[in-house]
C-alpha cells in the first residue's frame, strides 16, 4: 500500500489495483501548488465531512476520473445532484467494496457545505484490505470512541490523525489517540496549511518519541509505504 500526502487533509492511497483519494483540497492550498489535480487518479473519493477545505476538488476530480464518492448520506446526495455517483454510509456502518472494507467511524467536529447548508454527521474511516488496516480520523477532537476501533475492528497498521490543533486535535491529543488506538505509527495531517494550524515539527517529533510512538510528517507530494 502506497500512501501519498497531497497537503492539508488530502491523502492518496494506492492499494493493489485501486486508488482512493481522501478529502481533496488541493487547488485552494498554496502549499500544494506543485500538485496538478488534472493528473491525479482516483477510483474512489472518500469524504469525511463537508467543509470546503475537504471537498473543494471533489467535483472536478470525480467528473474527470469517474470516481465514486464514499461519504455520509448528505454529502453523497449533494454530489449526486451534480451527476457524480456515490455510496452513502453512516456512523457505525461498514461496506465491502472491490478494494476492501470501509468502516465509517465517529468524529467530533462540525460539518457544513460552503453555502452554509447541512453537511451531515462528520466521520472517519477504517480501510481494510487483504494486507493492511488503516484509520483515517478526519477532523476530530480526541474521543474515547477511538478505543473501540482496535477492540471491534482489529489491530491497525497506521493511524492518520489531525495534529494541527485549534480546529482539531493537536500533538498531545494525537499521542493520546494513538494510545487509545493501540497503534504505534501515526501519519500526521491537517497541519501548517494556514496560521491557526501551524505546528512546531521538532517539538512534535520529540513528544512522539518520548511517548514511544512513531510520527510521520510528510512533505506535500511525498509518500510512504506499508
């Protein structure tokens, strides 16, 4: 599995034969100006919630690639009115696709479309393939519900957690989340995009190391493999 960081909360996940794109916000992100959305591939686009910094490029990419949107009912319905195929889910549910199983997990956040209309309940995802199991938290506060993930779904290979603070968890909360999740590897996201969520990288690495956890903060466009 190849995981590429495309800036902010956007991740590309390449499984054996499918490509998943998470929360595409690229064209509006100055830090991702080196990424051309017209060259990105996607078979599925997973959307955690309706805020503009998570859905900005969904329509353009989905219409070009034919990707199916996986999200909550309200978000899928919103994109279906634009002619984009989707698969609606809700908190606590799971569905098996041709790349693996997706579990839609709880997230503590808000969710509205850029026009202010209701975006449904925000969520996160656990993606299970034949070889890996990863958790994508979405925008969320630290929540005790994270303890349920390894108990009910199983051991995680990687947790992708917001670390920018102010709007989501920060570094300290992400460390606690990794303990709740019983996961030693954390890929941080939702940081540095704008002033409110800029972090001290050196301090972040030191805190994770002290907690005996491994933190990855990838440059935009860089990748890691599981």
